[in-house]
C-alpha cells in the first residue's frame, strides 16, 4: 500500500438524479434477472439462506471462501456500462431515456480547497462507492 496509495471517492454528494438512476437501475436489474432466471442477493440474509440450502443438500460439506477486491467499482467503464444496458435491453424495457438518466448520474466531481478535480482516466464518468445507483451498476 505505501508504494501504491490509491484512493476512492466514497459517498459523494450528488443530485436527485442519482436517486432516480438508482430506481431505474433497480427496475431494470429486477426485470432482466426475472426474464433470465437469475437470482439476486440483496443482503446477508439472502446469502446465508441460499448457503444453508446448499449445505443441507450436500451434507454440510461446503465452506465459504473469503476474499477482498481492489478497484472493483473503477473497473466499470462507461463502455462496460453501455454494453450491460444494451444486454439488459434485450431482456427487459430499458428506454433511451432510462439509459441517459443512468449515464448522467455517473458524473462525479470532487471539490476542495477552492479547486475542482476530475477522474484522470475516465473524465466525469465514475461509479463512486456509496453513491445512489452505484450498487445497481455493479449488479
């Protein structure tokens, strides 16, 4: 870590458009998941219930693997998000307007000390940790 001090913008301030984006993403993920027959864990209880069902079916001979991820959110590029929205559009209704709302809500700026900073590699586009719709983009 001392030789590579990365940082992330966590829980940024955002407009109400982020909340709208979160709702649009939630509906799209739910509809596409239902259409494709995918399950989506929404919390710890969902995961533990699923795991208990597996262990019962396999005589308790299963274990969790614990790992951490580095730079997960930044790996979601604008191109990847566009591809995911196109894919979702094949399985549920994602209008051009919905896509525009989602993309617009991913603009992120950092203000401090009378200056404004923008992400070096992706410009305004950034899936910020803790933002409305950030988890939806990961889904």
